[in-house]
């Protein structure tokens, strides 16, 4: 059952997928339509899941489940991953590359690969204070407070060494 994303509890279970590029407005509309349909029917052992999703900064997809009533099972997680993969293929997006990040630079948000940070740093496009998406979040609370951190405070700081 689709619920409002901001109504998920602090202990909700979530999965975060970062695109290898920013989505267009047309792609966002299509993604919202497809994911709304999926989440409305998403179940675990024939029980509706209280779930939601949010697309953040046109590149970070978060799918969350309130497991207080029904927990996500292996099969339900597989079906969600299958749906994300299907949408990725349909939209020519890579949602599953763990090195995909969003960089908030002076030029605006951009999708990047962590391996690109060294060249962006040497070109002066970013610095150690530049905010990057944090892929190591472990709680829904952290998603609300620590989605973006300065590069120097993340595992990606090693890419700043020149």
C-alpha cells in the first residue's frame, strides 16, 4: 500500500539507488507513474507492504517500508529490485552502480562516479567541502539528516589526494 514518504517512521527499512545521471522531467513523471503502481501492489507473503518512495535531486531513488505491520521478505525485495532493474533498462539508467553519487557543486547538482572526483578536484570544480551523497546510510533517520556530507567526511575523501 502506497503511503506518503514523509509518513514513514524513523525506523523504516529503506533501499537507496543513485542514478548515473540526472533524470529529465519526462523520465521523472514516468518513474513516478511506474513506481506508484508497483508500490500500491507490493506485497510480502500476500500481505500489503506499507511502503513509499522518493526521488531526491533528480537522481537518488529511495524506497522505504514500514515493517511494523508487515516486513519485507526476500521475495518482496527481489521483486522491488527486479522492478528497479526493469525501469533502469527502460530509461537507460544505471541505478545499481555503488560508485554513482550526486555532487552538489557551485555549478549545481550533477550525477557522477566516485572515480571522477579526483579529476573534478584537480580541475577546481569541487573541494573538500563540496557536498556529496552519502551511500552509507543505515537508518531512515540518517536519510533525513545526513544524505549529503562534505567529501572530506566520507569514504570518498581518498579521491581528493592528488
